[in-house]
C-alpha cells in the first residue's frame, strides 16, 4: 500500500537522521519570533477552551513539545520514528513521548484540547492526508484546536508540489486548498500565518500555519 511504503520510508529516514536532526533543530525557535508567536497564540486559545491534553503529532526530538509545556499546556509527543522518541525521552525525561502513526493514533476519541502538526504531514502522499485529518478530528474534543504547519506551493492554484527533502521526498501545499480540506472534516479555519522566506532559511519557501477549530457538538 502507498501509505505503508511512505510511512516506512519516513520512519527509516528519520531513524537514521535522528541525532543530526536533533542537533540541527535544537534551538530553532530562538531565531523564529513569528513561530513563537503563533505557538503562543495556539497555547492561549487551547487553554481558554479546555484543560485537556495537547498532542504534538510528529514531535521529532521533542523540542516543540517541551516549548508547549513551557507555555503551560499538558503536552505530549507522538512520532513514527523510535529513534526520535528515544532522543526526546532522553532530552525531556519529565514529558511523555510515544511511538505512533498519525494514520492510526493510540488516543481515545475526543480527549484532546489541542493538536499540533508542525511539518509532520509533508511526507504523506496527498491522497492519504485525508486519513490523517480524520484522525485529528476524531481525537480532538468539540471546540478543540488544531495548529498545522507546512510549506506553501509556488503557485496557490496548484494544490500540492513535490520537493526534494533531505530525508525523504515531501510535499508543499496550497494554503487555500488545505483549508478547504480541513473544512470537510469540520475543522474550521480560525487564522493563518504565512511567513516569507528569510535569507537564513534552508529552503526559500513560504511557510504556512493554519489554526483550525473543531465544531462544537450541536445542542440537544
């Protein structure tokens, strides 16, 4: 199956790259004030709408999970790479990190106040992304928030664009197209941030964050 092949390649690639990846991204937020701002806004709206747990899905070496914890969220991390999870547990022993796949999360229905997917869907073939969005909807509580980050296509009329990632092939997305997909899963866009590439960025792509909210349950 396509998703099995892609997931296996992603897991194996990040297992091999884990130590170098962790070192490269350890202090990345220090020079990213806009990323810190959107993560802080995410923490604020999540805290205002509930006191449940927050999952960092595709957490890598755990540095963003730790940042969410610093912002006061009950955050835990999930990643398909066991090597990444081992590094995260070593670096942040007070936090929870689980090996898992976004296509079949070991999380009960409707228990999360928030979910973060920061560049973690980029290696998933576009036709399989709806499976992941359905999982995000399933695990979020009514009124819960999702913050998802990815790189934008050069032409917004193109839904996706393949690019050569250092670990495994990856996809960029049209922000409008992705927001429309979220709406199909009752995840309504609340806000978006589009950041232009900076001279120091490794890739000269626009970076996108979409903040979405799961619909509240209808009153009986």
